[in-house]
C-alpha cells in the first residue's frame, strides 16, 4: 500500500474514487491530484469542505463518506478558515503564511470541482473506524469546533509548536525536531508542483495559471538559490550549500557549505566576496528572521564531509 492521500481537482462533481476511475474513460472528463501527502492527512484540505459536502463512497474497510464541492465554494470555505489555522498553530503570525499559501494555491486550480481521497492513510489504522467517521464529520464544521477533529485526523501534537513556513520551503538541512516538523507539514497544503491530468486521449489538458510570487513561500524562499549561485561563482567544484536548523538549548539556524577537501574549505573561508555576501545575508535577513521566530544564529560552517570527498 502506498499510504498516500490526495486532493483532487476535477471536471466532475464526485467524491467517489471508483466513480472517478470510471469517468476517466469518458470524453471531456479531466481530473488530477493537485496536492498529496504521504502517511498523513493535511489540515487545509478539510477546511475546503463542509459537512453537507459528504457523500457515501465504496470502502473495503469501513463505511465511509468523503466530501466534494465546487472549487468556488472550497475557496470561500478556506478563506474563512484563518481562525482555525490560528487556533491550531497557537500563534496568529505563525499561522497566517500557511493559510495565505493554501488559499493562493487553491484559487489557481483550473477545474470546477474539488474532492479528496484519504482512504490509503485512513486504512493505516491510526484511528478506529468509528472515530474516523466521527472526526470526518467534526472536521468539516467550518468553525473552531473543528479543531479537535482536525488535530486527531492529522495526528497533530499540541505540545510542539509548528515551525515557520520557511523551514518547510527553504531549509532542507540541519536536524529538526520531529514533532515540530510534523506539525508544520500537516498545516501545509502539500500542493504539487507538477500535476498529471487523467483524461481520455483527445480531451484537452487544463491550463494552469502563472506561478505564485516567491514571497508566499516565506521570507527566505529565495535564499537556497542565492547560496547556490554565490557558491558556483566562488568555487565551481564545491558540493553545495544549505540552510538548516540544528539542536541546542535554543535551536540554531546555520548555513552549511560542503566542499570536497579541507583545502577547498579553507580557500572558501578566505574568499572575500563570498564572505561579504554571506555576512550581508546574515545581518539583513537571517538574523532578523531568527530574532522574529526565537531561533539562534550559528553563522556559516564550511566542511568537507566524507560523503563529499573525491
């Protein structure tokens, strides 16, 4: 079993995965998995729907109802859900970027209907069938009463604050706290960069809108590309650079630069232009971000780990 869940944009109003499979043989029908997750359910998906959107579907392991609605209504529902994001995150400033990004991604979908298929993840058995059914109804209340059910379905940990959105989209390195990164991941919409549209040959593929501005993905979204460009110019043979959070009494933000030898690391350490660029980035953007979110700043660390050596 793949243990994946999907948010589906479709030309047909149905929440039944079996019906979608049948419709794919019909001329004119199109659907695609516009967002996905592995081994978890994502909170923004549920906030697109209301209880009246639930419809019975065929399911082998429990009686199950899944929601479907128009994209227009889903957008309105999600736009009204900011208080729910804030209640779950426990911090309005932390919650807003997750909500803004999910709303922007949803508004850009091209087809008129929205549904979700969480059956593979539900079958993992994290909750008993009766609890699943109750929480599916509870999660679609459209108000703060949905919060306990949303947390249960997403396995959200109350005692761990989610990371800021930037940690998901700009910080591949480091060693993050498991529960904090889990909570951040289920507050995100999980929208796919590429969508494979399922349709009969000859049916036109929907046109996607232009990409979103980088600012919607957090204040530091462009930093990985900056580091890559600066490092390529300073030392084309260098392996790479990344932002990451590392453990400590206060978690520390750090730039890691990886080279192929200690000699290469020493040369980069002495590279005046790269040092100037990194110091300016730290003082104008990274350190203020750390202060805003309660992280420490550990500077830039150059190393030649075994996996990077020639």
